[in-house]
C-alpha cells in the first residue's frame, strides 16, 4: 500500500514538473515525501539458565542467569538465593546490567540477608 502511494506521489511530482517546464514563468517547486518503515529485528539472542542444588546438610541454593541482546541493547541479570536447612538463615542477591545501543550502561545490585533465632 505504501509503495502504491509513493509511486502515485512520484508520478504526480513528475507530471507537475513537466507542466512547470512548459510554463514561461521561472518558478520551481520541491516536494519531499519520507516514509518510515520499521526495520525487522535480526540477530536477537536470548539465553537463560536456572540451577537448584541441595547440599548434604540440606542447605538449598538457587541460581538464575538471563541474557538478552538485540537492536535495543543488551540486558543481563543474575540472581542467587541460599537458605539453611533449618530455615534460620537465608540470603539473596540480584544483579542487573544493561547497555543501550549508544553505549550508555547501567547496573544495580541488591542483597538481603535474614537471620532468625530458633
């Protein structure tokens, strides 16, 4: 549909300039039409990894990593959590990093630890 519209505009512009060329006056006219066509995303990459482990004493450990890259930049995140078998202690860490296509970067890290008395 856009091609037909642009072809029609181009044909009209050509016919109009021919009419101006035959006219005895010296006027000129310029018309510019710009069409924005979204570029399909290519070369996207997504990766994810999750791991859960329990050691011999019953302590539980969870780890997760995510990575995504594309035309809007790169984002990576990781999280980990650990809990003791008796539930008296737990900790978690979340880290996120991002890089925009222009090179700007941002990062954040959050850590929490909880200890309870029996």
